[in-house]
C-alpha cells in the first residue's frame, strides 16, 4: 500500500465519503454516488431515437445532426441536487462520474459513431477562475474517458463575461448569450463532426449560441449532449 493510499484511508476514517444523493456512506468501490442511487438515475436513453423533445426544442435554430440527454432534470428528482453540488459545492468528481456513465451508454451507438471530437461549452476565464473549474469540461472529460474520443478545450471560447442564466426567461437567456462565443482556430474544426457538451438543456440558448459560432467553421457537423433535460 502506497503512502497516498494510507493517507486516503486515514482521511476516510474521520471524514467518510457519502453519496451525493442519499447521504449514505460510500463503499470503497463507489465514487460520488452509491450504486443504489446510480441505478435510480432517470435515464432518457433518447440517443436511441430521433425527433425527441430536445431535438424538437432545437429544430430550426441551428444546423445539427443529433442531440442526446443523459437524464431527466425535474424538480424533486435525483439529478438537480447532483448538478447543484457539481457547480456550486466543488464536487468535481460528480461531473467526471456522470460523464463516464453517459459515455458508457453512448459507446458503440449509432449516435456516437460519426463523432470525431468532444467540445465542452466554455466558461469565461473570469467565471472559471471564480469557480475553479468548468463543469461542462469535467462532463466532457468523463465522456472522453469512456469513449476514447479526443477532447478539444480552448478553441471554442467565451469572450464576454455575463450574468448567470438562472431565473431568466427564454428571451432573456438568448440576449444573455448572443455573440459571446468564438472559435479561435476554425481550421481545427473544419470538416469535423463535433459533440458539443453542456450540463443541462433548459431553453437551449447556450447551445444555440455555441452552435452559431461553431457553424462558421467550414464543413463542420454538430451533435450535442447534456447530462440533464429539463421537464
């Protein structure tokens, strides 16, 4: 046993790791979420179908190939507290874990087959410094680990620091994100099929704004994936 293993066991003895959903102590083989809660996650499995709710929401707004959402995001459900802890309580392991689980579901599917590169929705550098990380990038890293698809970070950027989208109307959300994304090196995305990754799709305004920036790259194709879909 290494020194790090000993320190980890010692820390767990006094500060046991608990499930982010139910609060029960985790087994040594569990990470962030206990197996019981993991199996209860309300998966949509909509990557197996076309023209589902999320695709209808985005239809006609930007050119895209497909959209997949991992779980239902509903008030009182399992996913909202997980996303809250991921974004606001430094529980970065939740993003990685849920990204990996999503990637394991998508692996080998027709949805994922044409995708060549994973691109997370970026935060403004100031916002990322305040939070300490980009939750969408963590999700994308989990997806990359599970699917072996490469990850692109830093080419799609957010150039405007703007207020949070929380409690905004659909129109306000669009005004809040319009023209705030830019691709630095369009040739890096040229003729590529990209998977744009975010945490939750609500009105779709952020994904739309990113998609508009990405669509300026010649020959690009865009699919999208989010952990949650608001119902």
